[in-house]
């Protein structure tokens, strides 16, 4: 009789736990709801940024397709990188613009899962593609005679496809393990899109193992490509310093500087976001960092690659001249 009473009490406790640990039907993205008076101002700014990103990266894709002098492996990768940036920013910005205009922020469980999965896949693709671009510069500068053979069109295509595909199973698994967690009563995500750190803050129970898994995946996807980039550029810098003429060194450095700026802009902000310890005291900082690598970096990329590159600026002048002549 006593055993039966204990068993019934245990069942009631489990029932209470199950009611506290729920799978939400939808989430609410708080975004910038703490400053509602500025929502139309922010809407205008982010809409302008989105248009700039689409136009800037679209122009880069166009000129690398139509200009014969830009039909090289380096610009093939830049073109694919610009396309990636358009996809990357389109996962988060249109949704944020809609939330700013409606002030609702509600997003279904499935839509949240889809957004996070696509965002993680595209982020992983960016990490690997930046590493591929560094390898391209390494071969061009350190092994120039073998460059046409090593970086053939077939190899370049395979490297791009590999960059897109390699992160898919990892990030699908990441999304599944995060959204399979039990969530507490609150469904409010203090962010402007569905991402791992803010969702982990809503999870109940002991999530230490999940945090370790997230950290390991972040190390694999962020740190490993970054180390490959550092290894490539250490060899590149060593080779450049051995060049006999200042002109040769300047030209070699100029072909790498744009890529290095993009690498440090993206990796700097993304690494701080995903590799720093979990804390509730820096949620505003987290949003700013996320804005930087999800929106501002894609906006700066076309400017960095065009203003610092004579081949691109020359191709832009030719394209503009053709359009005026028409």
C-alpha cells in the first residue's frame, strides 16, 4: 500500500514536470521591441542596408560573369561568395523588416527551426568558402607556375560545392538537438532571429551536454577553417617577404588585403558570439555582434572588394560605359 502511494506521488511529480517543460507552438522574437518609438527609423535603415547588399553583391556577380578579364579562379570564388552573402542576409533581414513593421515578432516553431537551420548552414558555408579563398591565394602566390593546373575550373567548382555541402549534416543535427530540448513557460526569444545562444537560454533542465556539443561544433566549423586561413597566410607572407622588388610585394599584398579584411570582420564577431561563455548580462552586446556579422559584413564586402581592387573598378567603369552607350 505504501509502495503504491509512493508510485502515485512520483507520477504526479512527473506530470508537474511535464507541464513545466513544454514544446512551444510558436516563439516571439523580441528584436528591438524595447525601443518601439524607433521601429520605423530602424525599418528604414535596415531596408536601405538590404537594398545595398542586394545591389552591391549583385553587381559583383554580374561583372565577374560578363567581364573576360575577371574570368579567373579568384573572381569565381568572389562571385560565389557574393551569392552566398545575398542568401545569408535574406534568411534574417526580411523577417526582421516584417517584425519591425508589424511589431508582432511571432514566428512558428517550424519557421524558427527552418530559419536557424538555414542560417547555420550558410554560416558554415561562409567559413569554409573563406578558407578555400585563402587556399586560392596561397597557390597563386606560393606556386604561381602550377596555379592554372591546381586551380582548374573543375577543382574550383568542386571546392565551392564542398563548401556548400560539408556543413549541412552538422547543422541539421545542431538544429534538431537544440529544438528537441524542453523549453520553459517563456517562448520569448530576446533576439531578432532564431539562433542557438538565445534559444539555449529558454531551455529547461541540465543543458550542459548540449552546450558542450554546440561548443565542439563551433570549434570545428569556425576554428578549423580559421586555422587553415592562418596557415595559408603565414606561407603567403613568408613568400611575399622574399620577393626581390617592392612593386611585386605591394601587388601581392594588395590581392590578399581585401580577403583578409573580410576574414577578420566575419570571424571576429562570429567567434565572440559562439565561443564566449554563456551569460545573461550581455544580451544587448550579442545583438550588436549578430548585426555586425549577419548584416554589416555582407554590406561591406562589395565595397571592400571593389574599392580596393583595380580590376573590379576597371570592370565597373567598362560596364557603366556600356550602359550609358546603350
